[in-house]
């Protein structure tokens, strides 16, 4: 992607691609996953049978450093001074031997190697991300504060749930993750479905308070839907507003309706 944008002389898109990789992939996800692997007693990797804990930690540290060193070279044309300063410290830690004349300016620029992509690992991480996001959605639906840790019950393949467990606990702020096999307990708590897995936070629900909270949120969403439909039903707005603004309003309306359907389903379940 970066190579293509340089070829097209779209430096803005080069900067965005590098930024999104560093922020969204390396920092937001991999650093947090690495913390689990570097913790005192990390859970083995999904295909890491026979890999010792210390070997796994060394592998994680090596990946953290090598990716950081490579990323500094990737970002150097965009932000030369800070990348040079950081590279002088990071490069030796990543295994490079430097001398007094060493500079990031003379290092080879990174080149994409799509043949090294591990499809199975990509799929595993995508599944994990979906499960973490589902847990966060459950927390949001149930108005659970970010500082409060709660247990999770996950229905699905037990071995897979156990492999995901330490990462889910860390990234979704859970006290524990229980693999329940094929079924979830009978309860009024909301459930998120992610592929072959069903996730539920294990907390006692005050049914009356939850119905009141959901009722207020349903009323708010109905108001937002009415406003959005009013805008989109106004011929003057649709004709005069830029197409992107109209599209955004349509997207907002669809989002409100989807959330309303979900909350009304929860309300119906609590009323049974």
C-alpha cells in the first residue's frame, strides 16, 4: 500500500497508511496482546504446544523490537528527525550492529513480502478481535463502567475459548472466562454471537432497573430516528446537501434502527 502511494506521489495516503498500521495494529492491538504474553504466567499461543514460557517471551520481545525498527525505516521519509533519533536506540536492541557512521538514512527501505503472510494466524487474530469487540459491546449495552471487571461465559469449542481466554480477559477487562461448551445458562443477560461462539457477561441483573434503562434508551433512539427521517424526508435537504452528507445521515438512520431492534429484543426478553 505504501509503495503504491509513493508511486502515485500521494504522500498524504502514505502517511495515513503508516499511521493506521502503527496506531491501529501495532499499538492498539499487538502491544496489548504482547503484554499478556510477557506477563508472569502467559497462556500458550494457539499453536504453541511445546514452546516454553521463556522462549515465547523472547519471541514476543523480538517481534516487538523488529517491527518497531522496521516501522521507523518505513516512516523515515515522512518524519526524518524523530525516526533517526529513535532508530539509534532501537536498532541495536533489534539485533543490528551500529558504528559511528550508522544512520537510518542509509538503511534499506522496507519492502512488502505478501508470501510470508500466515493466513491461519490472520484468521485467529480476526476472530479474537471480533470477540473482544463483542465483549466491549456487551459492557456498553449493560452500562458497565470501564473500571469494573466482570466474568464472561463463552459457549463454543472449549479448547478455542481457553486459548482466547487470557487475551479476552486483558483486553475486555474480565475477571475470568468460563468455557461452557454448547450452552449458556438460562438468564436475562444479553448475548453476543461471534461466529460459532456465544458470549455473555455473568452478572446479576436488576430486571426492573434494566427495563427502565432500556426503555429510556429506546425512547432516545426513537427520537433520533424521527429527526433523521425528518431530514431525509425533506426534499430541500436531500437536493441541496452534498451527497456525502445525505449518505452519512442515511447511515446514521440505519445504525439507529439496528440498535433499536436489538434493544427492543432485549426488552421483550426481560418482559417474558
